[in-house]
């Protein structure tokens, strides 16, 4: 690598430039998933849009492929590119709230927790994910499922504008009226179209407190619990956005010691709406099966958003798949329970997201996101600690996806997938794929941006 060029790059940015082998390189390339060991040639931390423009120009001039890191939370490690250049915007975490217009402007490296804290001061919230350390840009650019999905749609549905640095180094403000083709593509198909340095979202009145149902039932009752949940969800208001989880009780409080290590089916996730309405709507959940624990309570919205944080720590080993289900029939429920019983790790979960509502409102071509009308999304989340267990856990996740395939639509949710299948993007974007490819060719004709699993050239 040209040392003089590196020195000029370092002098031209306010952030830091770290090359392979230099001090701090290993921490700079580290992401949330402990299985990822990708070795980029350079990691450049940017502190503003001007830095990003400088780094994009450098990468284009010197022939580097580029990936973009915001929260580094994607399970497939798409934030780091082998032998290429990582543009790291994780230090750009500013959040600005305009309460009068209910608009929230977020820098490209902000995390969900940053947005929650700033917006809740004004009694507002942005539809984002369910782990507060997730980077909002990466989440949004591939869709964005969260607790508010049924009432207010996906994260990408609530984007009103963005600022992006293109492969040519142009800084574009995009919206429904400015570069509308790129605006369309960013909202659910935005990987590898450029570097998003800020996003503007539509916010909604939520909180400051919400009702949080959190009940568990024996796994051996799982088929019936899921059948009852299917019936309940069929008439539930859009504010009901809980998920069903097949998991194992951890050996920790607040769970009773006699349940530690035992598998269960749980229902958890805040009701988005009035507290008393949530309490009333969710009361029948206790009739789904034999209740083992009931920690349902009224909590701050910010706390509800952190419900699963401790279960997904940085550095743990993760391998995920997903499936959009046609229905939650007894046969599907039985398959899920059987798969849960065969998990090789107690940390692993099968998560059933109840969809519909606002997710299904937009036409299929409104954004690149596919499978909007699928009533359920299953997250197949293999989570474990020991590298010696890699093969067993990866094999289980792949087998789970294979066994659910007869009950599922084509394609997956790209934020919940290993992206090892070269057809993943084509299947997941469905009828929107060809249009997305055309946008990619228009704004990045040389394929400068090449994150693993991103939009194709």
C-alpha cells in the first residue's frame, strides 16, 4: 500500500486511519458477532460527511472495495470487507428531534438507544428494532422490524429523507421528491448504494410508559400455545406487537431457580398504545397455556426497548436464518416446537414475529422490502459461546430453515440471515429486485460498495 497516499488520507480526515497490522487494528475490525474474523486492508473512522467524501474518493482512486460500518450489528458481518476498506461512521451518533413536526434526524452511526433517549424527552418514538445497541442505519436500510411494526410499519417505512455519499463522492439529499429512485431503493434495499450519513424519520407519540406482557409456558405445551396465539392475534389491535419465543430459562433471576435450564415458549413485547388498553387487550394471553411465570408490567418505553439487550452481548457467536410463514397452523407450530427441542445451545431461540397491520398496508412495490403480506416471520437464531460448537449450531440453523421451507414464502428477512446464498437478495426482494439492480447500476456502476450480501451490481 502506498504509504504516502495513506499519510495524505490521514491528514485529510478528522477521524482515524488504521491499516492492517497497526495498533488498534483488531478492535477496529471487530463487530458484534464473534464468529466474524474478516480482515480489511483499512478501517477509516469518519467524524462527518466531509470525512466520508474524502475516504470514498481515496477508495475509488486506489481501487478498494468498500463496506460501511455503523453499529456493526449485522449477523453476517457485512460491515467489514475482506481486503477492502471499511468506512466506519459509528462515531457519528448525533440525534436531533423536531417535536413540532415529529421529525427525528439521526446520524449514520447512531444506535437505537440514542434515538430512544432523545425522542422520549418529547414523548415520541421512532419505529426501530428490539436491541438498543443496534445501529439504526443498517437496520433501516434492510427494512427494520421492531415492536411498532404492526401499528406504524417498518423502520424504512418511516424514513422521510436521507443524506448519502455516492460512489462518485457526491453528497445527495434524497426524499420522495429529490432523487426519488435512490430514495425508494434506500428504504429496504439500501446496502451498497452509498454511505448514508444521516436519516430523517417520522416519529410517533409513544410512552413514556407502556404495558409490557411477558409470560412463559412449558415447551411441551408449545403447539397448543402457538395455536391459541394465532387465534388471539387474528383479532388483536395493531398496537399488539409482541413476539413468541421458544427458548430456555437462564440460570439467573428473576426466573425461579426450579425453572433454570428448562425450555419454554414465551410471549413478550410492549403494547404500543395506552397502558390500560394494553393491559385489557393482553389479559387473555394468560389463557394460552399453563403459565410458568408472568412478569407483565408497566415499564418506560426505553426499558421495553432494552428487554433483550443482555441476551445478545457483543462477542457471542451468532448464526441466523429466517422464514416468512404462510400461516401458523398446528403443523407449523409442531415443527417449531420440535426444532426448539433439538437446539444444540440453550442460548438459541426461535422467534415468531406476528406481522400484518401496517407492514402489509403499502403496495409490494412501495419499497424494495418483500413478503410484506406474510402474517408471520420466524427468526432462527443460533447463539452460542464456544467456537468448538460452531458446526453443530450452524447445522441446526440450516436444518431449521430447510424444515420450515415448505411452509414459507421465497426469500428471507436480510437483517436475520447469514447471506451465504448468492440468491438471497433476489429471492427476498422478489418483484422489486430488478428495479433495485438498476438503481445500483445508476449510482454505483463500478460496484465500489461491496458489503457481503449487499445489493448486486
